[in-house]
C-alpha cells in the first residue's frame, strides 16, 4: 500500500511539474509579441538549431539542452520536417519528435518556436533527387499535416512558423503568390487546431520585396501574427552589420503600411568563424586579421544584438546556432554553415557562448533606446557607432565600437591580415543625473570601474570613452 502511495505521489508531482511548465511557457509565448504602445520592453534572446532525424541521437539533444541550461537560454528555434515526418502520404513517424519535445519542454523548460517545412517527395513538383524545396502538388496536404502536428504538441508549443526563407530558391522553388497560398492554408490549420497559437510568417532571407509582395499584393496580413526575418551580414551578405537597422526598419514599414500591427522577430541571425586567409564566402571577405575568428564572433554577437535592440522594432531574437557541425554532415550552402555555433562540435564553448549569456544578463530588464536624447562628441570622420539604453529601474547602458566594414576606408589588401590600429576617444552626455557606480565591460562581461564621469544637475557625462578597432566598450551606470 505504501509503495502504491509513493508511486501515485511521484506521478502527481510529475503532472504538477508539467502543468507549471505549460503555464510558464504560455507566459513566455505572450512575451514574444511586443505590445503596440510599450515604452519599455524586454526582448527575449535565444538560439537556433536544426535536428535531422536520421543523424540526431538523444545524447546530442541532451547535450544541446545542457548547453542551453548552462548559458541561461530558454528560447529555441527548431524545425519540424514535413518531409521527414510524413515520408508517405498519411503515414506519420512521430517517435523522434515526441522524445525531443518531451525532453526540451518538460525536462528543460525550453520555449520552442519551430518552423514547418519541407515538401515530401510524394507531394513534390520536383524530381526524386530535388523534391524538398519545391512547391507541393496538393497544397491542402500541407494543411492536413499542420493540423495533425499542432494537435499533437499544442499543450507544449504555441508558435508555428510556416516555411523557411522562401525568398531564395534554395528553400522554395515557387513565387511569393504561391507561398502566400501555402501560408494561408497552413494558418487556417493552425488556428483550427489551436486558436491561441501564434502564426509566424516564414523567415525572410533578406529580399524585402518578397515580404512587400506578400502583404501588398497577396493579402497575407490577416493570416499571420508575427513576421520573421533573418540576417547574416558580413558572412553571406557583403553589407556591414550596421545595415541591419535599415533592414529592420524597411520590414517594419511594410507591416505598418500593409499589415495589422504584427510583431517582428529576427529569429535567425549569425556570424561564422570560418575564413581562408581573406576569403569568407562568395559574398564577403575579411580585411582585418581578427574578422571571422572565434574571439571576434563574440564581439560581433554583442554588436549585432545591440543594433537590433536599438531599432525598438523587434519582439524576439534568436542567434544561429548552438554548435558547429561535424565535417561529415551534409549542409545546404557553403562551408560557413559548419562554423556558426556558439560552441564547437564537441560542445566546448566559443567566446560567443559567454558573450550571449552576458548580454542576456545585461539586458535582463525591460528597456528603451535613448539614442535621440544622448549627445555624442566625436570627430567628423569618426568610425564610431554608439547606442544607449535606459532600463526600467533607471540605470543606463551604453555600447560603442568602431565599425569594422566601412565603404572607402578599407584598402585593397586581400590577405585578411591587416592589423587594425584605429583608436578613438569620444564623449557622451546622457539626459539625466545618474549617481550610481559606472562599470566598463568587454564582450565577455569582464568588468572594471569606469571613473571618467561627471554628474550635473540634469545630465551625466562620460568622458574619455576609448574605442579600439575590433573591440567593443560597454558601460553601465546605476541610477
């Protein structure tokens, strides 16, 4: 009798744990949609990972979860493969994903934001060797799959993204009009299965005219709650990372003009640690010796996240990805796909893992960007980029760096071995008196006291802020 009572008690505890997890997840999912009139907002920042069923083991999954745990990350973008789960019409193989979702959500408390793709061979307009990225023969079959998928996991997952990077042919052979048709069918299926779920427009690879067509020409707005965009500037795009701000603003303007206040995510963004001398990819190259090194990936991560927060347009961000890929794994695209992780293949942390954890702690509060209220004194030819944020508790965070990629300021050297000798000293005046301690951080959270500060009646001035090429300076001043 005693043994039975113990078993019942253990089962009851497990049920309570699952219910508590579900409640916590519902709260997290609601936080992934930014309120229209929010003055202060906390942007959740997570990671991404893909899990090919044929090569992923439970050990790999658990190692990933442990990395998330040690890094303090509880938001993860993954993919559910239509082509892998329904390899034959109406015959589903859920075993891998049942185990995965149970471990990620129930054991580790991870909030999953999955995308759904690609086309199975039996329903593809492509051939037997190139089927997965082609349009379906029968679009309604996508709706049937989405219905079954959402019904199966709706107690644990409340966000569903309908395809991935359809603006490039590598992932979608069709047009924007055909993609809109797919999304509308998928969205109806999600809402039929779970009216409380978030429907996410497929992550955009950068071609903003594709999103414009979806909203302006093909009426996608009533069907989606979130628009997701992706970015790999300075890896697969020649533009400097500072260009991410106008990119975000362009999509936000499309939503404002043709949408219905959809939230905006950048749930895939990254920077690789691959380079061969000055060569990075067919679109990007390294000039300075530190570019695309593990050490600079950490700097670039902090810079990128800072730029994204400064737009005040994003409701969530996810960095790609957890770990580097083994050399034997097949990848879509070039070798950079193997070197995007914040950890190495063996889970040894790169500096970027520590940088991501530090950034999440630094920006743990709700905050707002106060760039327009801050006066920055610098030379006319300055390479500096400065952004300032006020936390809800009144403290202020300032982040600054010298831009690495500037048109007309990089020489013709193609070796990627140029030493960056640039150094600038700037001065900032914040629009309020701050009486607390000022701390200077690097990208890894290493701290020292910042002493060059004066406090006026209605202002605080940071003097002699030193910016060095290839580095970042972060100063937090307590209220």
